[in-house]
C-alpha cells in the first residue's frame, strides 16, 4: 500500500474548517487513525478541482460514530444506516461518514454489506481506482490499491480489479465510467472499461430512470463531453438510454461554441441538440427519464415553438418575442439556432442577444380587469377577452408606458365588442 508521507493533498479550505477538525478529532480520539477522507474530496483535491462533498470512511461502527458525535453536540442523521452511512453536521459543514465495509452480495442495483476494519477490503469494493484514495486529517494520502495515484497523474478512469465484476455489482457504474471520463479523463478511455460497459450495457434497464438521468445530466455538464459521448455510441450504451437520438452533429457545434466563447455548459441545451425538433418526442423523452415538470416543460416548449429566428432581430421584434416566449424558451431556441445556423450572424450578435435576455425585466400591462369593468364591460369572460386584445396591441406597439394612451385603446376595443347579456 502506498503510504508515502510525501504524498500530501494540496492546501484545502475544507480541511481547515472548524467542523472538519472537530469531527475528525472526535473520531480519531476514540481510536487513532480510524477516520480518513475518501472518494471525491480526495480525488478532486489532487486533481485541482473544486470539492463539494466531504466523505469520511471509518473503522468505527455507525452506532459508535453516532454516540461519539452526539455526545459533543454534533447533529447526526441516519441517512443510509443500512449501508453504514450517517450524515453529520458540525459547525455548519455536512459530512457523510461511512463504516468500512465489504459486499456480501449484489444484484446490479444494491448490495448487502458487512462492516470491516480493513482499509484494503473497503477499497476493493469501490468503483474506480482514483475513488479509492484516502487521506488523513493532515492531508497524507493513502493508496491501498497502488493504482489510484497513478490514475490521478495520467487522468485515467480505471475500474478496480475486474471491470465486469464491478459493473455487475451496480450497473449504474456504466454511466459513471463515461461521466468520470468526460469530467476528468485524458486521452483514450480505458479499453477494458469500454469493452465491459458495452458488453453489459443492457444492465442499465435495471436502473431507475431517475438515477440514469442524474448521471447523464452530470456527464452533459462536463466542459467537453464529446469524446465520452462518442465512446458511449461505439459501445452501444447511447442506444439504451437515448434510443430516439438523431445524431451528434449539433452537439459537436454546441460544445465547440461553449468552449470557444466561454459559455457555461448547459446539459439541457446539449440534450436538446441530440434530438429532432419534435414536441411529442420530447414529451416521451422527459417521461422515459422521469424528468421534473420544469425540465419537461423546458424541453417541450423549445421543441414546440415555431418563432422565426433565422434573421437578425431588431430591438422591438426582440422584445416582442421575448415577452411572448419567456426568457428560458427564447434562450433555448436562440442557442440552438446559433449552433444550427452560425451563418445568420456573428457570435457577438448571439452573445449580446442572450446577455440582453438575462438583463431584461418583463414589463407589466398597467391596466387590470377592474379598469375594464370600470368602463362598463360586464364582469365575466368578456373582461378577459378585452384584456387579451389590449395586451396584444400593447406588445405589438412595443410596450408604451402612457396609461392614458392604453386606456383609450382599451375603450376602443371594448366599444367594438358585442355586449354581454
């Protein structure tokens, strides 16, 4: 096992947090060096990436961990107790603390585990070698498998031991392999990993749609997921999770533009770029992936909208379209049209358009149903009809602010309406 004391995490803010020092101090006081950081926080620290979650592995049982922390006033929640995991909150910092364990049995979705005190045994049940690195409170890195540090150096994503065995333990690891490659990988993906993922790809049918969508969303959020997506295509994995996909051509352009112009990766835009503009297809995709209602509406709205964006928009036209579509749908349509038709205008035009969208405040029609009733319109459906016609005129007139002018138009519209009974 690589325990070279010279291998130390770069300076990390999260290592110095009061909560971090408190929790690790309490656990290690009960048994020296019984608690170490593990997984993503160690991997990301070594790779120079941000750390969002702090995971701790320990030789202590969950009950012992709970007793120690509660006695010092640390909040403890039994979030994954069946797998030996507790969530602790100390001084405003959240930690997931899991007892070392080994798998007794697995079915591709969940595992039955027993607790262990052996760091190597715990490492061997994890997914990838660079996720089986541990660090103590001083930042000293431990590599029980003697391969994780090598993979950090070469930015390789390599399964622990036999790739097929790791996948049969949890088929979601197929998507995690490609997601980690998209996020951290360099060069060609590990051939043994790709081969195993392709061979066992139908195991993804056993995984809940929500978990698949969570992994896919993270993959599409990587700065440049194209090599990973292409590897998934070659391995036959894409046809399992995105069976109606149209092609990768537009995705290639979207990602290239993101990189060239410093745009934040948007997984929803990137997903839309893989499909034809078909609202029914987007409804099925959202249902198949068990998306949230907001995500479903976003997909369907962009696919359903037929607004012509194939020319340079003048200011008044821009405001009318933005008002009618809303910022999100207009943004999605503009982003995809820019990728599909970069010849329409310069990148500066598209970037300025989207910047202006984010800064624009949606105006409010300065009259209400009470104003319509006050001029003699009978309360009921006709009031709404008058308001809608006034709003249409107001939008087409580029949102005049003079209330007197709007009131005159309201009266003209109301007078031309047949009187209600």
